[in-house]
C-alpha cells in the first residue's frame, strides 16, 4: 500500500465532502464490488456519497449490499450531471482511462472535483490528481481492501466484506488466475471472518443462469473454432443468435474462458455483434506469456490485463474474424 497515497487521501477526507464514485461502462463484479465497498466505507465517515454507473448491469449483481443506491447515468443524465458538477472528489474505480465511462467522459473531464484513481489495469492515463495503480493486484476490490485497512481497519463491515469478496472472486476466476497471491488468500480469509458468505456469493454469481443463457452458451460453443496450427481458439455470436436466446446484459459473461479449456490452447477470443450499435465487442483471454493486453492495444483499440483484455471492431463480423486471424498469425510468426 502506497503510504504517500494514503496520507494524501486522508487529508482530503479529513472533513465531510461531496463524493462521486464511478465504475466503468458495463460494470462487472470487481467494478461494482469495489465502488459499493468504498461507498459503505465513506458513508461511515459522514461524507455525502453516490455511485453513478454509466449504464445498467447484469441481474446476477443486483443483490450486492447497497446496489439499490446506484444511479444509472444513461437513464438519469441531468441529475447525474449535477452530482458530478457539485462533487468535491470523484473516485474512478476499476478503470484508468476516462474513455471507459463513454458518455460521461466529457462532464467528468470538465468537473472541478479532484479525480482519484484506484485501478489494477496496465498503462494508466494521467487524468487523476491522486493515483493508486497496481497491475500486479488481483482486482480493484483487493486494492480497496488494503486502502480501507490502511485508513481505518475498524470500519470493515459484513456489507463491505461481501462486496469485496465478490469482486476478488470474479476477477480471479474463483481464485484460479495467476494474479491470485498468498496475500489475496489472506484477504479472502479476513473477509470470511467479517461475515462474507463465500458459498452463497458464488451461487448468486455463477449458479443463477436463465434457461436462455445456457442455450446461448450451447450456441456459442457450436460456433467454436480453432486456428489450424496455432494454439488459438475463437467464438462468434451474431445479433440474430443473441436475439434467438432472448439475450440479456451479462449473459455472455465468462464464455470466452471456454476456449482456454481446450488442451494446448493459450489464447481465446469471443467476437459478439453489439445489440444496439454497429460494432463488434471482443474479449480476449490467454495463459502464460502471451499478452492479450498488447494484442488488444495493437490491433483492436482495446487493452486490459496481461491475460485478460477487451477490444472492438467497427467492421462486420466476418471482416473482424478475417482481421483477427490475420493479426494472430502475424503475432505468432514473431
């Protein structure tokens, strides 16, 4: 934990402030878990705090303690703009480039409030007055745990523990990714001692699929292909295929990981036709030394972590597949 960051943040939180907390667009378990945990913590310190999400998120995350307090920017824009303009401090969690909040970017950039970044993705932008960035961390939730522990260890609650456990669990693939360290397990042990119900949280996240989501998974796997001669697999989903399974936000979460379960495959990709915009959403996962962060940044205007990243394409799905295969072959020729 960076003591300079903690000291500087303590000074800014020494008297009540108006605070806005932002996750990235399409927030996942780590983004929501970290923002809600920080919300609960700051509320105990008499600050006026609100979480503003750029848009909605999957139903399997809507049980998180405090979730009902989150405001969605895309359905309450004017009110959210006012909150941003009135804020003294703006925390940005689980992202390190303001473009990740998309429609909110302009108003956040112009806001008088100091920006404070807490994030574990690589190559952060320089928009924040205070920055706690550590790509070696398993998750932003683990970072928030260390921050609260440094600021006030007595402030932990069952609600905070539940939120943090959720984000660490989801961002580590249930504690199996290489970013899971001995310290991560010690943090998890403490969160369990604080009242987080690990088995219940896992059930709510992973064992609450709709019938249509399982059908969609089957359809996705039927589209699975492996590039001949290379340790690479990819999947595609068209807009029509999504609609045939009554697609809901979050239904494709985790699908990309199935490619890595094939023996010998170290790089998996899923390409999905966006339901409401003319672009292809891409998710990348890898094992070992192959950096999907570098791959996404080089070829598909994206980024993320060494072994988990995302990107996008403005071309058709068929053109995107061609471009992906060409890029993969170029990288593996190196």
